[in-house]
C-alpha cells in the first residue's frame, strides 16, 4: 500500500484543529483504559491499521493486557470486560455503523447505569473523533510504523 498524501502537509491548519480537538476530548474525564478500548474497537471496525497500531501501543503503555487487546473483537463473548466497558463498546459499534444501526435504544439505555449524561456526551464525542481519524488514515492510506512482512523460511 502506498500513501496517497500527507494531510498534515496539505492542510496543516485543519489538521491542527482536528488534533487539538481530539486532545481536548482526552482530558474530559473518561478513564484512559476505556478511551483506548473505544478507539481500538472503532479502528478494528473501520480497518484502520495506522490507528490500531497507535492505540494498541498506547493502551499497553497505560497498562492494558495483551489478552484484553487480543479478545476485543470478541468482547461480547468474553468475561474480561466490565459492564461499563461493555456499554461503551456497544455504543461505539452502534455509532461507528450509525447508518445501519440508527443508534438503537437498547444500546443507549445500556449506558445509563454506568455513565452520567455528561460522560455519555464525552463518550459520543470520542467515538466521533476516532471515526474521523480512521477516515483520514484509511482515506489517505497512512502507513503505521513497523517491520517488513513476515516471510516463511525455505
């Protein structure tokens, strides 16, 4: 895959605005572990390798376990996630695919026992922000840092 362009070079003011907005969202009070799970799950759904690389690294730096990262795509079948995390992940999925899900009432209702109204707004803005970054990274074919593809020994 070849990058299409560097959006930071092409539109630095717009990208700085997007970056500043995203950084401010991170300081609104949701726990870092939850923020990273939400960003990773949306990035999985959107197929954004650049964001997956970044946010799994960040999650590990904040103490997230490999096991929870590996099982995140199957969170509904795993007991490793709290009820608060489950509600946030369901809302993440609903909003990431909002054109198909229409943000179901049951996903919204599941937030109520675990989040204040303010936290629900913050969570929703976070989901919107990571979806924006996924679209930027996927659309412009951002390449994550890493090593060459694995090759089998002869």
